[in-house]
């Protein structure tokens, strides 16, 4: 069995900073041709994007895909809402989960799986300021420990 190659195009680093990711899943994304070409060139930005369920369909909002330079009249609005492709049961499960307080559906990364563009979405809970400080302190302590161990082993 041949494994499909995965090439990550963009990651939403701000999501990892602002949210606790509880669960993540993969969704296809409905795009036009010039958008795919722009994504191949790395012209996508996930910062400040979010997902919502509208009339039983999953939509991604605020995702910026730069206009393709050779696309002229075929280019679409860079910020238009795009439909995500998931099974109806998965969408209903997500909708039920998102009704809980404080949970959001945030795009985490865009990648190619073979020739298909996929979007990783995460069910996230917002971090408070003291949570962010605790994570930063933990990273700093780990970095100091690693640095001292490295110096000791020389």
C-alpha cells in the first residue's frame, strides 16, 4: 500500500498560543483553481481565522488566500468564506460539542495530502492570561535545564 505524502503549507501558531487544543480532525476544503495554485506557492494565512456551522455546513472564515498573480479575472476574494468537506455525522458531532461553553473550532494547519488540500481543525478552549504565563514559564525552565545539561556534558 502506497502512503500519501503530506506537505504542510501553513500552521496557525497563534492558535497554539491562545487555545488549549482538545481534539483535532482533518477536513477537505472547497477551493477554485487559482486558490490551489496560490496555496502551492505558500500564499495562505490562518491567523485570526475560525470555523462555524451554517445551515448544516462547516465554513472557514477569515482565512486569507493571496490572489494568484497569473490568475487575473479568475481570482476570488481572498477572505471569502470557504466550505469544509466532512461527513454529515462528523459535522453534527462537532456542532454538539461546540454548544458547550468556551469551545471554538479553529483551523490549525493547511497541508497537501497527495494532490488534495486538507485543513486540520481543532476543538479548542481559550487560554486565560495566567495560563499563557504558566506555559511560558514552563518553556523557559525547560530551556534552562536543557542548556545546563548541555554545558555539563561538554
